[in-house]
C-alpha cells in the first residue's frame, strides 16, 4: 500500500486550562508490525520519524494594552508562563500566534513593549518558542520592528517528524498572505509526501469566520487550495480572542483564547464587535490556556494499517478552576 | 532677449495646455452628468463620515472615497467592495447593490489602535 493511500498518521489531543493551548502530537497507533513499517516509510519520506511530543499555543497577549475592558495588563500572560512552567511534562515548543504587543505609533514605546514581551516570554522553561506577528505587532510598519526582534515573519521548521509552517497574514496591513508568500508556501511544501503531518500557525483565520469583524484572510482560499493537497493539516490561529473550531474540507482550524480580553461568539452577535466585559470576580474568565495531554495509546477503533486522522479534543477548564483542575490532574 | 515670436509661441503653448485641461475637465463633468449619483465618504482614523448611507437595490452609484490621513481600507464582501484608499487621496468606485439589507463596511487596512472599530453601515433598500 502506498503511503498516500493512508489518510493520516497523527493524533493531537488537547485540554484547555485557562491560558493557552497545549497540544500533544503522537502516533495514534504505536509503531508495531505494519504500522511500524509505515512510520519508518514516513520517517524516510519526511526526513524524520514521528515521535511523541507536546507543544503549547499562546496568543494575543497585547503587551502594552491598558484600559477597558481589561485592567490586568500582562497578568494573564505572566500567569500563563507560570502555568506552563508548572506542567508535569515540559512541552517541546511554544507557538505564539500573534499580537504579542499592542500597537503604538511611537517606535520607542513599541520597542519597549516588544522588550517587555520577550522578557516575560523567555521566563518559559521550554526548549523553543516560535512566533508569528499579529496586526498590532506589524500592521503599522510592515513588520519592520517585529523582524528586528523576532526575525522573519514566515518560515518553516521540522520537529520530530511534524512540519510546522508560520504564515504572516498581517504585515501588508490588510488581511492577506500575498502572492510572494503563497509561492514560498508551495515551494516549501513541495518536498513532502501527501501524508506528511503539517501544522500551520498564523494570526488571522484563513477562512471567512466573520468578515465584517475582519475575521478572515482575503486570499485564505488560495492557501487552503495549497494545503488541501495534504492529508494531515492542522491550522492554529489567534486574533479572535476566543476558542473556535472549524473545518474546511479535511483541514481543521483551531483558534486559541487571548491573554488580555475575550470577544463574544460571532454567530450569536449581530452588532459591531465589542469585548466581553471584564469580570473582576473571575479575572481570567474566557482567557485561555489550552493544554493537551500525551497518552500515546492507540485510538479506539484504529485499524492496524491506518494512521489516525489529525484531531483535537478540547477539554476546557476556565479561570481559577482551570488552575485547580491542572494541579489536581497531573496527567492533563 | 525674448523676441515677440518667442512670446507668441509661449502664449500658444500655454493656451494649448489650458485647452487640454479644459477638455479633460469637461470629460470628467460629462462622466458626472450621466445620472450616476455620487456619494462622498471620508475616512479618517478611526471613523468614516458619514457613518451610514442608504442605497437603492439595483441602482448604480459612485462612491467617492477620500482619506484625510493615512491609508485606509473599504471592505464589504456582500457588495464586492475591497478598496484601498491611499493616504490623503481620493478614489472612486462604482457599485450596483443587488441584495437588500444592512451591511457593515470595515476599514481592513490596519490604521492604528482603534482600527477594529472603524466601520460604517450601508443600507440597501
């Protein structure tokens, strides 16, 4: 059987803890018999065999933001860092999906905000942190200051057999990837087989979630056309300050909560978007850490030669309850 | 020393330029006189003025969009509007709404801290 006949190989599970998202990626069926052969084949084709690991997604810290609705500044972000450092299993990666800082036209002030973001971010005791910009980081200057601090705004890397792609849909000021980046994406993916596990992380949704709230990417369909040739693609994004799960064809899209304030359900509101009011009794309510546990067990019903679909199961624990739940349940 | 002939030639050149300018101007006026209503909209951080206009379904209108400061966007998918208004400039776009309803137009060119609230309403009756 050709590798391209198999639809997937990777399972991603998740749980939300109140300040971000921790994902774990692992072969859904352990490498035994023909399945083991398949992982070997994929390993050769992808350049690296898939092995279990976990990673965290954080988003929308908006360092420098002040005023309503959130009077807490960087507290949720710092809380997220503490929680990640307290995880029973250290994640391999943290992916930060944009709006690291809040914009300002004063370059010196924005520089200070970038420095403050990095100072907090680097407290995370993880091997690697990867970033993409949000429009508040890069929309006013085409991403010049962002690149001074964080390097290129679109890039890719491989980790334990999974191909990660950072896409920038903010630096041209409009919600757009652009033809140049799209050409780069096609070239970047050209070396991978159809079955390659791919995680795309970006800021804005790559589909029309709510265009009149600017929750879209104008050429997102072009990106999806490129990605849809691959069987195992997960897209992680931020921008919308709330959980969301969506499918375009066989591609799954997941939004992370923010670390500053939340927006309401776009399907339930017809008026212009307004943040959810701050709740002083539950200061981290609706903000997000989403974590994912690693269990490495075969999924029920997985048959011997199949490699599992990419999927994500979110269990949400909000606010302080989330912290307590995390402490009570070290497997999370 | 400037001769009389040279002065005449210079005058003739100026006259030609003036005539060309007049012809261009007249052409523009003819375009405006073709019964297409013109709606003026000004964009300035972080609002459109007016913030609400009403159009008639099936009637073509020309939107004259002017930016008073930085570059702004003018995006409304149901009316297939996706315009860029360069800083300090004016652009025109013609639209014929085909669907009645109330639509929110947004600036989709990031223009600053309150960009997310830069919207206006277009009602199509």
